[in-house]
C-alpha cells in the first residue's frame, strides 16, 4: 500500500513510516501541509494519514483545498490527531469525505489495521 503521512512532528512521521515500511508498505512523508497538498496533487496514494494541528497551513486547510478542487471524496484520508474534536466536527469531516478519525496516541498496529 502506498501511504502519505502528513504531520509536522518529524519524530511521529519517522516512527510511523519506519513501522509501516517494515510491514511492507511504501511511505512518503510531508512535515507541512502545503508540501503534503502538492504531493497529493502530483502522486497517487492509497491512503493519506493527516494531522490537523500543523502550523501555517493546517490539516483543516488541506481538507478545504482538496474539497474546493473536488478531490476530497475520491481520496482515502485518515485523520490522526491529538486535537480535541467534537462529535459534530468528526461527523462533518466524515460527511465531507474523510474516511476515519483516529486519536493520538494510537498503537501502530491499530493504526495499520485502520488504513
């Protein structure tokens, strides 16, 4: 599976990408929202694991941009965040096209099972 990890925390993306690579997946990493958006528009990924709370161009900004371009519903986006989200916020993201919302911290095997 070809996976894109978008999270500003480099230690998180390093650990997750190493784990998923050992499990046989191909992982690309972006540590900021704008470069993550560029990768999504230039490459095909089976799954995008996206953090919401990033400085500058946030995960919310990425979702808005993808939706405006008509791409959001065609992508498999899994939100992985430590942000406190209300049920309404989660429901709204799912209705817009996000496939799943997972809460950090999460065991890596549980993350992989949700991809």
